[in-house]
């Protein structure tokens, strides 16, 4: 049985890993007192090298949602040690591709010729339609939908229930707010919200 450690406290990913035949050895978290399903805390992120020597063939799943943090941790734990975990209840088209370290939860649909990058997290009931491209380190929150031929660049967070219309491009390091409907391209590094989605403007009150 494949041995796996979960980076971060994420009950759904622990259950997903067990469903997919992994033996979950424990979790890595900065809080040594956290308790989830009676699993041991193996240490914080800096403990990885020691634990990896102690537990032979141990892989890790990065269960966190923040794209920049996922990128940092993937380098720290080593891409070669990352597990790809895909729910048995998801639908993955035979012509779709999913790269190393990505997590695909229950009810996700990935349609023909869609491409999912490294260390992405597709949460419950997210849908990626045909010919979409999702870059490395992205997170798709529950129930979001990418319609046909959408391009999502690296390190993008897409909020719960958001819809990205066909052929829209979302620039790297952007955030799509929950429930947003994105009808136009989104430049890199900004947050859009609303229906239709517009850049978030913070108002300051004296």
C-alpha cells in the first residue's frame, strides 16, 4: 500500500487519499497539537527531510489552497515526492491530462482535451470543460465551472461557484471571487468579483 503524508489539515483530502488506496501516515503542520482522525503530526515543513529518511517511499499531498504557498512547498518537499490523488467518483476524459501533485476531489468533471497543471487542487464538483488549460499551482473551489477553451495561467485561485465563460483568459496570480461570472479576460495579479466580474476596488472611509 502506498504511504502518504498530508501537508496541511484537510479532512476531505485525508478521506480522498484513503479512498484512493493510500495509507495516510500522518500530517505535516506547524501546530503540533492538532488532531485529525487520530493521525499523528509528523512535524512542520522543516521536518520533511528527517521523516522522509525514517519512512521509506513516503509521498506527500499538498492540501493547501493558497497558490503561492503551494508553489513554495512543492519545491521544499520535492516534485518527485508529490502524489497525484484523483477521486474514483470524478470523471476524467481519456483525452484529458493531469500533471503531478494535483488533487481531484469527488464529483469533479474534466472534459476532453482539458489540461491540468502541476500541484493543482480541484475541489468538490468543480467542472473543467473541453480544451481548457489550467496552469500550475491553481485552486478551483467547490462548484466552479470553466467553460470551453478557457485558459487559466499559474497560481490562480477561483472561488466557489464562479463561472468562467468560453475562451476567456485569466492571468497568473489572479483571484476570481466566489460566485463571479467572468465574461472578459482578466489581467495578471488582480481580483475580480461580481456578475459580470469586475476588478475589486477597495473603498476607504475616513
